[in-house]
C-alpha cells in the first residue's frame, strides 16, 4: 500500500468512525446508567431515519440538518415515554427482562415500518451531497465531514452536560450507586427514563447526519448495531470519551483492514480488535472499575 | 423429583413417542408432515436452547454468540462428509468434539481474562462474527457459495425420507438435553455452577475452581450445540456462512430459554413450544386479515407484542407461571 | 409438541389449552384458505418480511395478479374452468421457515409451488417439495445449484447466472468492439454471498475472452456501511470498467459513491444488478446515467407487458423483474395445467417438462426445459439513459443504442 492510499484510508476511516461514535454514544449512555443492553437500538435508529426522510419529502421539504433539533427532541420524547410506559414498567427490575422487551420492541418496530412504509429503500437527495473537501489524496464528502464534526461536538456537549447540570449529576449518581441515589432523594425511575431518552436522542441526531449519505429501509438500522456494541466495549462501557476514541479507532481499523485484506476478510478486523481489547483490557480503553 | 413429577414426565415422553403415530406413518388422526415438522422444530430449538441454558441459565454465563458452536458443528461434519467423503454419522462425533473444543478455547481465553456478564456475552458475539467472516473467506467452506449436501435419502447416510425420523432424532437429543439439565440440578458439578452463578467471588472463597468449572460448562454447552449443527445441515442439506453463524440463531437460543425460564430444566422446551406455536399461528394471521395488502408484517408485529406481554406478566419466564400456580 | 408439555408437569388445564391451540393452528389452516370447489391451489413462498421483504412482496404481487388474470379469463378451461387459488406463504428469509411452509401448503393441498427469491431457501424448499413430487417453479433465484440436481419437480423459466454472465459478457464484448475496444481492464465488486460470489467468479473467468483483464475481485459484506474505500481502491487501480454484482442497497450506495467521487470510468456494467430498476433510475438519474445491467427484463415491444406495466404502476408499485417473472411463472403453470387437463402431480410435471410455453411478457424463445432449466430464456442488457431504462441488447428487442464509452466528468 502506498502512503497516499494509507493516508486516504485513515481519513475515510475517521469519517466512518464519526458515524459509529454517534450511534455508540447513545448506547454507552444507556449501558452506563441502566446496565442494560438495548436490543432495540438499531430499530430506533431506523425509525429516526424514516422521520428524517418524511420530513425531507414534500410537502415539508425540511433539510436533514435543519430537522436535527426537531428529530432529536422527538426521539427524546418518544424514548422517554417508551421507557416509562413499557420498558421500565414491564421489566420488574430484572435486566434480562429489559433485554427481552427491547428485543420484542425491535421486532414490532421493524415490521411496523415494513407494513406502513413498505420494504422499499428510500434515499434523500440533498444538493450538497456531491461536494468535497480535498485533503491531499483523500476526498472527503461534505456530509461525512459534517457528521464527523457534529459527532465530536455532540460528545463534548454531552460530557459538559453530564458534568455540570443537576440532571447530569443525578444520572452519574444513579449510574454509580442506584441505592445510594435513591436514598438521597433522586427519582431513580425518572433518571432511567431520562438517560434512555437522551441515549435515543443521540440516535435522532445520528439519523439526521446519516441520511444525506446513507439510505433507510426497515432493516437499515441494524447495519450499525454490532459496530456500536464494539465501540462501546472498546471504549469502556459508559464512557463518552471512550465511545469517541473507540468509534474513531474502529473506523480506522476497519478501513485499513479492508484495504489490506480486502473488504470481506478485512471486516474481521473489527471483531478481532474487539476480542483482543476485551482479553487484554476487559474494562475497555477508558472504562473505570 | 417428586413421584408426581416423574409420572408426568413418563406420560409426556410416552405421548412424544406416540405423537408421530397420530400424524405420521400409520396416521391414526390424519397424516400430517406439517405437524411432524413443527414438532421437530420445537424439539430442535428446545435442544439448542437447552445447550444455551446449560451455560447461560445454570452457570450464569450469558452468551450472545452461541451460534458459533452450532456453525462449527455444522461445518465440521459437512466438510468431512462432502469434501472428504466421510459418512455423516462418523463425522457427527467429530463435529460434537469440535464444538466442545471451541467452547473450551473461548472459555479459556475469556475466563482467563476475567470476563463476566455482558462483557462475556459480547465477546461470544464477536467470536461468532469472526467465524462467520472466516467461513465467508476460505475455500474449504466454499465461502459465500455455500455447501450443498447431495441428497441421498438413506438412513445410513444420515438423511431420512420420512420427516418422522428427524423428529425422533430431535426427541432423543431433547431428552438427552433434559437429562443433562436434570443432572445439573442434582450433581456436585451443578451445585458448583449454581454457586458461581449466584456469586462468583463467594464461590471462589468456598474453594471452587471457578475458572475450571466455567470452561468445562462452556465446553459441554458447545458440544451440545454443535450436535444440533450437524442435524440441521443433514436435514436442510445446505449450509452457508450466514445460516451457520448468523446472529438470529443465537438470539433464538437465548430467547426460548429466557422466555421459558433460564436455569430451569423445562424452560427451553416450554419457551420453544410457545414461541413456535405463536409463530406458526401468527404467520397464518397475515393471510386472514382481508382487504389489507401485505399483511404479513402484522403477523410479526403480533409476535413481538406477545413477546413483550409474556415478559411483562411473567417476569420469571413461563415456568415461573407453573411455579406460582402450584 | 404441545402434548409434550405435559411431560414436565404442566397442569392439566394448560395441557389441554396447548393441545387446543395446536389443533386450531392445524385445523384452522385449510378453513382459513377457504376451499373452493375444484380450485387448483398454488403455494406462493416468498420472503415478504425480513431483509429482502421488498423483493418478496413484489414477487407476491406479480403472482397474485397473474392468478386473478387467469381466473378472470375463465380459469383452466380443460379442467372445466377450474380456478387457481393462491396459498400465501412467508419464508421470512429463513430456510427452516421456507421448508415449513412447503409442508403446510402440501397439507392444504398445493398442486404446485412458486418461489423463493433466495437460493438457499429455494434449495431446501424444492428438496422438501420433491418428497411429494410437487412441481416447484423457481420464479426468482439465481443459483445454478437450484436446478440440474436431479430433482424432477424443479423448473426454472428464467436463465440462471451462468447464462446471464455468458450473454452479458458477449454483449459487453460487442459493445466494446463497436466502440473500437477502448476497455481493456475491469474491477469486479460483488457481495460476498452465494449470488455475488458465484456471478463474480464466472465473470472473471469469461472477461479475458473479450479482451478485458479482470484486475481484481472485491467482495463486500451485506450491509456495507460505506464504499469510500472501495472507491479509493478503484481509483488507484484505474480500471476501464467497474462490474458489480450485489443487492439493491449496496448497488445503489456503490454507484452513488463512485459518481459523487467522480471516479473516471469508461463504463459500469453489472450482471443481475440488484439495484438496477425504475426507482433507482428515477430517484437518481445522474448517478444511474449510462450504467448498464444484464438482467431479466420484460420485452418492451410486447403490448401485454406494456399493459401490465401500466396496471402495476397504477397500483402504486414498480414494475420490477420480480413482478413479471412471478407473473409469467403463474402463466407457465396455467399453460401446463391446461395441457395436463389435471392437477395430478405426475401429469403436471410431465406437462411442464414438455412445455413449449411462449412467455408473452419476456424476450424469450419457446420454453424448453433441460434438467429443469429453461434453455429458451434470455437476459437483456439495459442502459440507464436520462432517467429511463432502455434495452440495448439483444438487438431484436432494443429500444436504444448503447452509449459507450461514457463521457468523462468535466
């Protein structure tokens, strides 16, 4: 491989990694606080992508970036209610049950999408999709650059919010010590729902940033789930910084692995890195504990 | 086991043995290979679920990638059979041993690193992915082209013309699975696993070699699952990487056990029975709804909702219901 | 099954309940489908949910429309106007479920099956149907392992990928030669499953025969999230032609990436390109412009196909290859029933094997089955030109002349 290709590969990897960061940030938050594995993550991402698609279509014609606040807020509200109304309520305090419920919800969501929106693949065509930033031998499509930068920004904002707001502190308290938090008067159920809501709100943002260069179909969300899990574990469950570095790292590993070993066998780099990290440093790169 | 429970078991087994007589060959009711086939699927999924349950339920080592053992078993026997001319019956034990070996290797690696809970669950998922990608990329498996097993429906060839025999095979496997689970509730090995499940640190303090026990249980579970892989390959006569190592099968194994009740003897069987019946009935539902185009997704929506409702009202799985009733 | 629950100490009530549910499931089935007098039941097994639900639904649409048409025209005349009746099945893209549907429909009295879209499901389902000697028509399913396996009950009207590759390569050779042979090298991008891998291997083997070197085969997973790196490699290898063999989403994503990154090529050429359809061409006229695909295509000069196209589009659906292939397979079956004068499986298989059916919608010669594969089937080569799909080969069906090499990006 020539230096040019390696360089371009790294840049491509970083851009792809930006997307993984976005999807993983929500997952890591949910995991860090609720200690559950959200099996509905891919399906909820898919629903958010459909929201972006329908907002973009006539008659609304809303640009996906302009729709970002709306979709994010909507995703938060939807997820908050979903947690309060279904997940938290039916889980009876057992983590295994949350896993099964989110699995059931994922089946419902995928097939509801199939029923109402058909199985057809939908794309949106924005005028800036073909613009580029040329960086030496690498071409960076504008929407990917935007999503990359936005993912950095979102991570930073979330980190600040968690550090300095009361709700943020309460979330961290609940994540560390449920019982203790309850004792000092924190409404733990409400915090759970808020954390779930924010986790899914991140997916809303991810959907807006993804749609200009990806597509949506009832199964399209699942393309990012496995990789998001990998990112979360690699970075350390519950760590934003970890999700950020982990996502970018995985993007680069995937990209270079693909260039070196071919796109098919190169895919092996992701689970392999995942396994090695877990075996050598089970708490992930940035995990505490 | 109480005398009453034993009686029930015997009666149930008798019914299971006689079941094909109702629908199969002599067909006392009506010949229905469909009914036989559904029963096969239930028993087969129950057996795979049991293999998950041995590790996930009894020892508390939840796995998301159990399909890695299934696929290993399926590929090992199929490659030996198709490419090396082995008789599949002879290849079967090798496949089972390979599943056990893969279980032991994954166990040694992950448990040595001290992985627990969701970390262990996710690493098994990653192993399954590695196996899938390798199977997709190497010539021995013919990559994405898949391997077609030549149809030659003779029993000595591990292929049966009458689906009844696959049913009986699944029944035998299922009974073996139940027996292993039962043994775990009575043996010292099982007691040590239970201690590990409840509190690993305490188990260690009690002097249990936690690492060794966990590796052993994963090897046992892997061997069982691999046995299922060979049966699958011989029944459907085709294998490709996403069939062998796809994440859906892992989910199904975990689902039948957890819905039925993880860590119980009959959990996987009950879970498999209920989920398959719900699945079969809802699949028809898609055709009943008149006037709606493409109503099929509705069937799966109902299926998903039923899943949520079961968890909502039976948080300890379906076996929890029985326990409460008593 | 439900009976077995009793074995682990379920109360009598739930035992009876379980058994009841089962018998409803079984007995309810034929009742649901409503047995009509003398109707010939046709089992349609397609993946209408799951990963390729769209394709499965399109197939079901085509087949059910054809059944309606046959019935409207008076059913099977030689059988006293017997109507066709669809048994609708969903394989859920799973081998086990596909086989389960065969067993169920067999009990519901299916005289023939049509399916399955995915080759792995088709391979297992045809095997299951063979037990009952029930004819199985493969409407869509590319693998050549589906036929020529000694199963007497399997028939495939459309050409398999071997034939599509041969014809596609021949057409590409002619187009290239006609333009003064500007293309000397190609890169093949394909999905890593049975379909893409098989097609790519055949393509790589045939390309040298028309003076084009296959520089590299690049497989990719489904789904692939980004084609940036593949674009990067293509750019660095600078082939004249990119050939692709993948499913809809990846096809679209790859084409869009190459277009947006302005990768200079003489042409893009696919065989059985999963995403080459009206929606793609209409949604992305710039991206698809000048792309060529070898695929199952209707005969644009046939009035019947134009009429059906209008009807399908009036219903809000697209006239994709699944629709007219499944439609045509029902017609093939109806023709065989007409000649067999019976739904008896032996006779029906004999009638199918001897069929000389003329597929009105398709650019096919008379049907001639050899080991279950129709030798009269013919793929067409299309090109996207200004948001339309034009047939450029074979000549007797062509609606436009190929534009090759395509103009450079400016």
